C-alpha cells in the first residue's frame, strides 16, 4: 500500500484561495447558489483534483488522493493516475477514486505489470505476475529446449542422422536389411522383391542366377551344382550328349578306363584310353606310386600274337592272366561293369573266363565263342571294387572250356561315380 499524503487545508480569502503546503493557481468561478470550482491534473503526473460545490455559503469538498505508478527499473515505464471529486448540495459526502497503471519492461524481455489500484476508503493494491524471457511466469509453467531435428524421435527437418529414416515426420531407426525387400543391400547381388525365386533371374537368396549354383534356372536344361563336363550336365548347364554304349551294351554314365592290344608288342604295353570326364582321368586312375594305371603279365608266361582278329594278348591256359592295377582315391560309385572283347583261341570250343578284383577275389564269370570275329562279353561286378582306395586291380584269367582266350580289349566302368 502506498503512503497517503497529508490532507490539504483550503482557506477562502475573497476571490482567492490559499493552499498550504502547496500553492497552485486556481481559476475562480462561483455563485452563491450552486457555483462550482474544479482543479484537475492530467494523467502521468502527481495530480490533485479538487471539486467544490456550495449552496447558501456552505462549501462541501473532498480530500483528494494521489496515486503514483511504480518506480521504473529498466526499459520503458508508463504511469497514470487520476482523481475525481464530486459533491452535491444535499449531503455531506465525499468520494474519491484513483487508479493507476504502470508497466515495467525488463531487458530480459519480460514485463512487470502493476495492475493494482488504491481506492480511498478501503481500496486494495494488486501486483500482477512477472514474466521473463526464460519462460517463467509467476503462477505459470516452464518448458525446456525443443527436440533436436534429425535425432532419433525428433522431427526430421532437413534429414535424419546416419542410420535413421524419416517416418511420419520423425526420425526412427532404419529397418534391418533383408533379402526380398526390393532393395539391393550390401552382400546382395540383386533383389527383385516378390519377383525373387530359385528359378528366376534373382534367386531366393538374392544372388544372380548362374550355371553351377545347383538351381535350375529359366534358361538351363540342368544344373548339378558343378562346372564339370561329361557327368550328365555340362558346364554350360545343358545335358551331356548321350554317350555311345560300350561294346557290351553298358551305358557310359560314369568313369572308365580301357586297355587295347591292337597295336601292343607285349602284354604290359597296351594302349590306355579314359572316359571324357574332366576331373577324373589318367592321374586319378593311377594307383599309389604311379602316374597311370598299368597292366602286367601276372605269371610272366603270356604273349602278344597276331590272331585272326588282329593283335591280342594270348592267354592259352588257365595258368595265364592279365592284371591291371589302378586307384580310386576320392571316388565313390554305384556299381561296376567289365567289358571283355576277344574270342576263344581254340577252333573247337568256346572259352570261359573269370573276372575279379584281385585283392578280394570278388568277381564273376563270362564266356565267348570261337569263330573268327571279335566277341564282346559283359560281366557285372556290382560293388567288387573298393571306393576311395589307392591300390587295387582287375584280373582276367581263363577258367574252363577251351582254356584259351585271345584278349583284344578290356574296359572297367564305375557307374554313377562321384568325385
């Protein structure tokens, strides 16, 4: 509450009025039956307003009240005050009211508002709130700085930080890459989304379709998962052309080697040929310690002769035999066959012979006629040969009949070979 000033004392002296303690100029107009005189000061100053009304020599006046705005601190200050006094001839009363508004603005951008007022005769003063630029309001609330743009959970702004994507206006973690999302991510050769497939240009593992991957592509006849020719599916993923059957009618669906005495000069010097199977040729057929398979005259009593069918290894007795050593390291197979070509050397009867694996004595019999033509007899040895074995042998030996065999050629085939 502001301190009130001491009341002024007014003494009438003729047509002049003396103020104590302050002397002011007064315009004097009046009449004996209701004339009035008034003094007022404009807003923004220390103003005193006096109004007097008298009837019949009686003067009724009110004690003026002065209200000033708050003292300014920084910024701009504005204050106003005003007073009014009224009187009537019919009563002895005085009413005075003042009101003032002062605004104090601080350099921090806030403001101080004195919205109160003082009313003579029981008025009150009210001090409003104070607000500063930091966001604190007397009786209000406060909030911190905003979420930085581009960071997780914050507005996207001009873009999100690395590893984040903009979703619904906010930055969120980028989804983990996966095959089939239609985007080529690191480690993927392709990604056609719903168009991926093991028979499509882009496989289900997001790799480009290619020959040798074991998946049958749209332009492939076959794909066995390798790039080996002659194994049923060529390295260009077309089927291996059908191989001619051997002389005995067996399929050439595996790996094989053959010895031929057509141009030999001894039992141990036949010509060797091999199946056209890349990855399995002469070096792979070689037994341990050798560079190729090799044939021997088992009992050192056989010879090469010119027979009616050409050069042959003559096994003219049951105590004569040809043995061929070979290896199968790294190879497995389904079944084995042996094709024997020649004739019975005797002009009187056919010949029976025994074909076997030399170590195990596992084998079977065959026979051929004695006319002057080349005969071919097949012997099924099933699984007599050892898979993945470094040293074994096939052996042919006359057993009965004429007991004399003119051996022209011998082929060993391992069908369904895998290596």
